[in-house]
C-alpha cells in the first residue's frame, strides 16, 4: 500500500511526545508499543514505524555474499589485509623504528 501525500497538524507535549493521527495509525498498522526509527532529513523529521509489515519488506536485506562468508568473516579478512599492507610500507614492518 502506497501512502498518499497528505499531511496533518499535530502538537508536541512538554516531553516532546506526539500523537499520530488515527488514520495514519490504521494505514501503517501502528499499535501500542510499536517502535520507530527517527531520522533527520533536509525537510524535517522522518518517523518510520517498525511494524511487522515493514520488517517483512526488509527481510533478506542483509544477505550473505555469493562467497558464503558472513560480514564478520569478511571484516576479519579485510582487517588482516590492511595490517599486511601497513607492514609492507617502508619503515613500518616488525622491528622498525
């Protein structure tokens, strides 16, 4: 479901809390306890609810690479390569002063 480009006026409490209008809560399936990501954009504050529907859309986003290595394995390999490159620089090897 694609949200219509419309708006509503809301008010902030002294604690910075807001009430999302009912039509948006229904449209985006926001219930009690729903968590959200808050992002600063050039246009203002963007609030993205983390509903089961939103999570399902993002499922599989962080898939493994075709080589089958996890992120941790790839990062460890990258770190080893960086250390090896540093050690090959003149005056940087083991025992260099």
